[in-house]
C-alpha cells in the first residue's frame, strides 16, 4: 500500500500525541509546529491511516506518493558494479552527481585511508558482519598520539532510507584529508576553514568516522523499497510479510530499551515490540544487532572519544540529550537509572518526571550546537534549530542517549557529549533522500558544521 508524505494538523498537543499512541503514524520531524487551527507535524502514512485521521477531525495535506517518488529517486543511485575499482577510482563526493551505493562508500573509505594519506589515517575493520554477511569499516583520522587528544565519533547511515548521511561523512573525510595533505584551505559557501585550522584538527584530535552503519538496509532501500528504515534481520519464524524483516537500529541501544517498563503507558513513544512494525521494532533484546554492536564496539575500543554525532534526516535540527523526557538540572535523583521513576517517563512537561542533566554539560552542549548551526547558516542561510531531543515524542534505545548515558551507568567510562543532526528540510520532495542537486548543498552544510564542531570542542 502506498505511503504518502503529508503534513497533519490537530487541534491540541493531546491530539498530536494520539498520532503515535492511537494511530501509529510515522511522525518524521522532531518539532511540533504551532499553526492556525492547532499544531502540525510532518509525517508519512498510508491511505487507510489518512482516512482514519480525517474522520477523526485531523487536517491532512498530501504531498508526494513516497513510494512512487522513491522509485524515481532510485535512478539517482550509482549502479553497483561487479568490477572491483582501484582506490584511485573512488568517487569524489564533491563532484558526484548521484548517491554513492554501498560498494562505493566502502571503496571511498579505503581510498581515504590509503597512500598518500596513510601517515595520518587508518582503516578500522568492524568486528561484526551484517545479517547479509557484509563487512564494513570505520576510519580514523589523526596525526600523533598522546593522552590529551580528544576523540570525535561521527556516525552515519543508521536508517536505511537516509541516503545522504553516508555521503556527508565520506565528503567530510575526503575534504579534511585532502586539505591536510596539501596544506590548503577548505572553502564552503561563505565559510572558510584555513589550512592552519585543518592542521590543528588532524594534529591535535582523533576523528573516528563510521559512515555506513547499516549497509544491508541502505542497499535494500536504494534498490527495492526506498522508504525502508530498518536493518535486514530475518523475520521471525512464521512471519512472512516483508515488513516483519528488520530492526530499527536507533531503538536497539541499551538505554531504557525495554520502554514498556520505563515509560508512562500514555507516553507517545515511537517504539514497538512488534517484529512486524514497519519502522520502529526495537529488536529481541538490547544491542541484539550486529550493526548496533559495531557502533558500541567503536566506543569501547577508543576511550578517548568524548564527542559523538549521529547524522540523520530530516527536519533541520541539531539535538542534544535527553530524548526520553524534558531536561531538568535541579534534582539529580530524578534520573533514568533510578527505578523509583519507572513507569512515569515520557510525558512532556508533566510534574511526574523530568530527566536530570548536569547544567555544565547542557551549557556546553548548547554552545557547541550553536557553533554548528552558525556554520550551516554560512553556506546558504538555512537555519538549523538547536534543542534537546525530547519534544512531544520521546525516544528510547537511541544512540545519542546511550552514548551520553555510559559514564553515568559506569563512572569508569569517559563522558561522551552526544548529538543527533537531522539534515534537510521537510519541504524537500522525498525528504529522506532529496534530489542529489539539493543533497550536494546539504552535504556542504553538514561538512561545515562538523568542521566547526571539531574546532570549537576541546
């Protein structure tokens, strides 16, 4: 059944919460927009769901048939060649006219780590193969060693349909390694990153990049079902529908994973224990998936990582912790690891629960997020909002909250300040994978943001 890109307006916040609680709508954007007649969100839904909403009094604006438009967008993906390309033939994202396919992402990563960059880069083979037996790699960029080098971990390609995230991180790596090697500036829009600044990043910091966390899902989205989100874990025995394949990797981390235990039953949380949920099945247990294990393994293997950014689409947001409830900094005992509050989380702005965050951490998180937002604005004037991950719709099992929570669960682990960037506008046709001409502009914006972040964070 086709799914449509839509904007849905309801009369109040409770009606908007019911989109998830009652109607199981795939709400895409982080924020709920105040408009004449109520509140509005961007979403994807099928015709049956939309008729139910309209009958219930919601206003629905339909845009494209996401599945039909996605088939056309799949023509903008470079075909997978059976020929093994040499490293020198790796696609340069800055001049590419199409999205990189799964093979090209790995080829580009290998080329970045090869000569003449091999004195300051290293390819990191990931330990866990995917369900479809693909092997992946991460990349380290950094010249030198020492106890005081901060590590920055950039993750992309988690959700299959968000094609541009992998291209963003390959472009970032290509740009910074070329500039460092040739002692040249990076110019992006009105933003100029000098050769001296690039040298300071590479010589004083360690950058870890995992650009393609979910290659199975990416390949399936690019060649079969463009709106696919999950990985490709085989469906449970007895389940034959195609939607029963896969786990939402960004609901699979060990942070309040068992959401029915930790959240208020009335919370509009977009998680599911149904293996046949098309989008947000959390998996059979926390960190059950090889792709999730690889992301966690990178944190475990590199204890100098103090910053983490997970790159997603869409809504033009830069989000910081927490995603499970509204932040507060007055009561440290009101926290995710306190069982007293189990069953009370996830209702925005109620009195029962708010998530504690260290006020110094929040101040720093906002300052660095603003630096990224300004760097994005300098490309073509787009304004990315800065806010915490929790709005009306809470999350559990997400990468950013997991990364930040690790030092609280185990004080021997380093503190990791974490973010999610949601690139791209909801007004783009096929916003999860917009036309590549638009994607190229987004690539420049987020590359600028990441460079600015590396300079601002210490």
